[in-house]
C-alpha cells in the first residue's frame, strides 16, 4: 500500500508541476502578445508599422493564407508563426484605423451640432426681432396683441444666406 501511495503522490506532484508550468507559459505568452499589440498600435500611431514587413497589402496577406490552406502540411512552423504575426499586425492596424475614423466622425458630428445650435439661436433672434417689429409682442412680454379687425401679418424669415 505504501508503494501505491508514494507513486500516487509523485504523479500528483508531477501533474501539479505540469499545470503550473503551462500556466506560467500562458501568462508569459499573454504578456508577450499584449506587448506586441501595444507596439503595433504605437507603431501605427507614429506612422510606421515595423511588424508588417513581409506583406505590403491585405490582398497579399490573404493570398498567403490561401496558399497555406492549399499546401496543408508542407508549410513550416516558422512560416505559420510569421503569418500569424502578420495577421495580428494587420488586425491591429485595421482596428486602429477604424477607431481613428470613428473618432474623426464623432468630432465632425460635434462640430455640426454646434453649428446647428448657433443657427437655431440666430433663427430664434430673427423671429423675436421680426415679431417685435410687427407689434406681436407687447413690451417684450410673451402675450400676443392681436387686432380683432385686421388680418394676421405673415412674416418671412431670411432662412437662406447669400
């Protein structure tokens, strides 16, 4: 019985060591991937992308993926690793560009919103001044002074500027 217990404890220790080594390896790989992604995004923001060296266009990258798919087992591990890095770099580049375009679009919407708010205020002022000139308001109060015998005057606002 002691022999089995001893062997079982050795097997458990060996299994735990394997689990811990895989865990440490995955943590290191995750940190490396994160640093690679940060470098790729930083390179893109600086205007140069040093990780994409083998392929110039997305078309070339896709053709390479198709070639790897067709060749199957004939492709080396280093080629697959390099292709994976290229795909990750292309993905980071695409995500960064998408974020940049979305931020530009949001800022243009904010500018458009400001312009529309200014135009709205200007139109309010024009309506108020036109109404005041025609005598619709009594001393700036909001009560209307309608004449009972005269028809209501139509006011045309200059909506389109030259």
